[in-house]
């Protein structure tokens, strides 16, 4: 119930007969960084807009802080900071005035503007019109706006879009601090796995509007199983021999791939190969990267 | 809550040239009459001797509806564009503020801006009359009626324009509609006085001025209500 900061039940959105998001059951725990992953067009932004009450779900419900969003939208939003897709700003105004325009609506203390500018590192540039900012600076201003109201929940939709590597690193560090220093729960969406892998504690993967994976990042990593690759002088004979032993073997250039093999089994294989005068050139472990696993999940939609 | 949004909106229009536009309307209308009287001062003062102020007001009135329609259109479009520009709607509407307050604040601000125009028109009329030496027997009430009753009668147009401009990202349609309304209003006074575009002019002329201003207020409120309901339900992309 209220232990979840965000909980959706059967959340769906239909556009002209096509479901952009269907039957989504998100569960985001307090103090967590939740990585919301999926390829472009999978329904991430649509979901986030529904979480913020910008669009109305066709079906299903959203509870934030245990409150029904459609009934207590204003109460909920008071504790939520958000950055949806690319940053919104008033280009002719300076960063300070941009934040002031939002502050007047939030009723936050005036000193908060300086604080959030410091947090995102824009204090020096704060008096210039925002239209002259680089994309990275606009993105940081967007995050500053999201932090302005001292939120308990931060919803960031692709916050590192368009940033250079050092900018991405900066934002990543910033996001990581949030739960630790301020007790803020963070929902961050991205189409880049390593982005989420480095920050998030829990991952939800969405594909064609459906949630196909939702668990901790460790579970996801554990599923990226290892394989042993053997390069030998006569691979076909060796593979046949291994199959006789009941091992899961696949021939693939330049050698043989062994899956789900225990350490003793591998030792046995090597011993037998040596006994039968095969040349053993290389025995190496190949981890299936998280990236491949992700692509597999996103590509097939099945649970790995 | 609407006041918070209004104060934020006041900040956002800074440096957008809206205040300049607000002054340009009445200054333009007055300047045209200054030119008119400047070119044929002797003829006009002889022809209309004895009712100089009345004639001046009638002359100014001819351009009030078109100026109003253009003003309504431009102010609505500029106010809406402040948010459309970088799609700031999604940021604004994700803040803890009701959509009614956002919509209401935009309407209040456009009324405020146009009311400033109306005040300038009143001041400009008096200044022009004095400059043309029409005497100090200034018909204050008539000038106030000229400046504000047509404005009240144009509320339906304002509510409609604001609604269209705020809900459509592409401003071509509402702006075209507004400019057309302005142009048509110059030629339409021959039609029935209840033709909606004629309300502003008959808000000053004729025996039933207050009726047209009242109808404008009522009809404007109705359109505003419908607009607000739609804005409330609309998905924000």
C-alpha cells in the first residue's frame, strides 16, 4: 500500500485504437532509484505523463504516496519534481527568472533558487538569458526546476539526453546523491542500459507498452550468465565428445561454447581433451553482457 | 491560486514586447485621428462646430473595433506562445496548480493588458482633444464609455481567441481568424447590430450600449467556461 511511492495498477493508455501503454503495474519503493528502461517509442514518456497527471489513463489507476492521483493531484504534485523529455524553459528569461516563475507557483522560499542553482552548478551563468545556454545547461536548469519545491519524489524523463560524457557523469552523480542526502525517491527513464545500470537499484523494462521485467539490478545482472569458450585443434570431434558427456555445447567460430557448465565439468572436459591429444589453445569465460541481455528482453519480450 | 499563476505570468511576459504592443494599439488609433484632424483641421472644425468632442469620439470609434480584434488576437497568441515556445505546458501543468487557475490567470492577464490599452485610449483621446483646442468642456463619461464598453463587448472574442491559442500549438488558424474578424468588423456595421462582430461598435453607438456590453460579458463568460472545461480535460503532449 503506502510503502510504495508510486504504484500503478493496470495502467493503460490508448491512442486511436492502439495501446501506447498497456496494463502496467509499476511498484517503486521509497528511497529507491528506479530505472525505467525501454527503446524509443516503448511508452516511457506516455507512462511518465500519466504519473504526473498530464494525460489521463484510458484504464487503470495511479497511486503516488499512497494517494489516488486522479483525486488528489495537487496534493501529490506538491511533493513531486519532474523533468519531462527535453527541458522546458522561457528562453528570453535568465535562469533565475525561469526559476522565479516556477517558485511563485510553488510558493517556495526565495533562497531556494540559489540553492538549486548551486546543486546543479549553474550559479555562475544564472543571469544570462536561457536561450543562449547549451543543451546540457538547459538540462541542468530543468533539473534545478524539478528540485525547486524540495520534492520527495523526482521524476526525470531521459535527463541525460543530449549531454556530453562529462555532463552525463555529473548528472549521474547528482542523481545518485538524491536518496542518500535528501531521502528523495527517483524515477529515471532512459533508453540506455548502462545509464540505468550505474544509478538505479531497481529496473523496470518496458517494451511495446508492456512491462516485461521489473526487479533489482542485481537480479538482472545475475541473469547475464557466463559461458565458457574453448578453442581447440579439432573442434568438431571435441564438441561431439562433450555432447556425449551430456554438456550443453554449441560450435561457434573460433571454438566451442559451453553453457551452464560447473567448474568440475570444465576441468573434466579439459583433462579428457588433453588425454585424447587435442591441442587446447584457449579456455576463457565469456560473460553475456547486460547489454545483450537487455536487447534480448527488449527484442523478444520474454522473460530471460 | 490564480494570483500565483498571474504573478508568474507577469514575470514571463517580461521582454516579450507585449507591453509595447499594448501601448501601440491606442497610440496608433489616436495618431490616425491626429493625422486626420491635422490635415483638414479648418474644414472639420468648421463643419462640426459646436460638437467637436462628439465628432472626435465618433471618428475614433471607427477604428476601435478593428484595433480591439487585432489586440485581442495578438495578446492571446503571444501569451499562449510563451508556453508553446519550448512546450512549457508540460512543466507548468505538472506543478501543483489547477488547470483552471492557469487558464484563469491567462485570461485575467489578457484582460489586464487590454484594459491598460483602454486606459491609454481614454488618456490619448483627452490629450488629442485638448491639443486640437476643442475646449476644456471634456465629455469624460462619453470618453470612458468609448474606451471601455466596446472592450466589454469584445469579451466573447477574447475568450474564444485565448482558448484557441492556448489549446492549438499551431497559431496560424487562430491568428488568421482574429485578423479576419478585425477586417470584417470594419465593414459589418451595416448588418444587424446583433451580428457578434458588431457588438463592440454598438457598445458605444446607439441607444442600447449597456446591453451589448452586458451581452459581451455574458457570452464571454460562457465561452470561457467551455474553454476551461476543455483545457481541464485535454491531454498535454
